[in-house]
């Protein structure tokens, strides 16, 4: 077991946050599993292990379907955090079968390939409008002007959230997602609790309105499914809507800005993409691999598990390092190089197993639409200022990305 003081892995160090990938290489060299005392977790840095563990039912996103906090050797969350946990713990990302299976089956009807394909003209038109605005202004913040409004509008449209209310969604989402960072400070928790209360109250009112006047949207569909006997509680509807909004845009926003920043830092690859737009599909996959929007995904150990001779006991928490797995030289040739022509690319940026990202097809359509619009309408797009990283590790993104169109 490695010590802690000599580890380059430090999720609170600005230098690490700027470029965590050399530290991941060190972790992979250390072994297949490393105990990390500051977060009371076992770090798993190799692609093969992460991929296998995501599918291993001895691990779970939750444990209360089998154990009490006391039985599991864990403390209950502080009572003041209850609104966040009520909201979070009833979403399918933090549920295990059979509840996870029941809710995912209902929601998946909105994300079938056919349904998502029907959204493509709307997504492409909206991406074009947003890029037109950026071009008219001669540039701006790619995050605020294109990357953020596109997926927020799409998922809000799917959920049936009125236009006038959509500006409230992103701040709520950002505050709630702060709780997914490692050892979040008290102020972050307070913001997450406040946002959980406000967002839940808003959705409770929206659900009541949709009960009276159903629309052609996902919330109305979930209400109808419940009325037909599919047993979806109001809290499950609220938690599902919040999860879909947060997951439905957070990764896409960060994949867009992380990706374009990577392109600006690799001008040869950007020139190749501009010269051949048929590279867009493989470029999206490569950019998701190269600078992964979700760096870490956690699982509870429900039954003792052994990794490379180390027994990890029930009650422990495993931190699967997606960013490290996506740079593993055992799987990817020249993993630290950005190669938009890479075809053998089994990245795990969308997770795997029963919690594989249900919105992955939609995210790919959104990323392709914004990339195609920027290549076509802003062929001289360039970096106007060096961006600053958000002080986050788990959800990796930029505070903004200033660009210019000459």
C-alpha cells in the first residue's frame, strides 16, 4: 500500500487540477488499487479494472437497499443535508435494482434511438442560431454563449420546462453538483441543500400543473405511466427530472469546452478537423477520452472483493478514476496524444453496466451539432485568452472559454 505524502494525486491542488494526467500515470505504476486516506477511498486507476468493476454487482451506488448505516459501518448523513439526500437518493443513478430497473425502463422510452434521432433537426437548428450569435459578436465566451445554452434548452424542452423558467436551471444544477466533489466544504453543502429545496418545490408545482393539463413532454409521460400503474412516486418523478437535467447538460457543457480547449492546444489536430469534417464522430469520442468531463465515479463495496491480492472489505468505498482509465497505455496507443482519427477507442466516459449514461446518444448529437456549426460558421475561431479551470476535480470543466472570430 502506497503512502499518501509521496503521491502526486491531490484533488485539491490547483496544479493537479490543471493537469491530473501525470499523477494518474504514477498511480497506474503503483498498482491496481491504492488506499487514499484523505477521502477514505480505494483508488482504481486501470482501464480493465474500472471497466470490470462498473459491471460488478458486488458493488453498488447505494447500500441501504441491503444494509442500515450501522450495519455497513457508516454514519448517517447530517440531518441538515436531508433535502439534498432525499432528492439525490431517489434518482436512478443512486438506486439499485429493482427500483433502478423500474425507473430506468420508464425513462428509457424518451431516449430510444428513434426518439433521439427525431430531436436532431431541433438540436442542429438551435446550435446554428447560437453560433450565429457568437459570430455576429466577433466572439465571446464559448461556454456561456454556445456550450451551456444548447443542452440546457434541449433537456428542458424534453422535460417540458417553460422558456421563462430555464435560466433558473443551470444555477440550481451547479449548486447541487457541488456535492459530488470529494469532501465538499460546509458552504458547498449549504448551497446544495438550498438548491435541492428550491428545485424540488418548483418541480412539485410543475407536476401539479401537468396533472391538470398534460403536455407532450417527459414529465407528463411519467405522470401518465404512474397513473397506468407503473408505481412512480412524486419524489421519484422530481428526482428523475433533476437527474436528467443535471446529467443531461453538465457533461455535455464540459465536454464542449474541454474539447475545444484541447483543439486550440493541438492546432495540427484542429487543422485536420477543419479540413475534413467527416472526422467529427471520431473527434467527439477522442475528445471525451482525452480530457474526461467526469473524472471519478464512486461505488460502495456490498460484498468483500479482491483486486490484485488486496481484499477490499464490505463497507469500503471504491473511487474509479475514469480520467486515468481513459489514458491507460494498456488499452490506448499513445494515450497522452490527441488523435482525432483514433478508431479503436473504448473510452468509459459514459460509464458502463446498468448505470451506463442513458443520454449518451443525445449527448453525441449535441456535441456533433455544436462542433459542425462552429466549423462551418466560425472557421477562424481562435482562443482569445487562457481559460481558468473550475476548482473541481470530479466534474472537470472550465470557468469559461473566451474565443474570437476574425
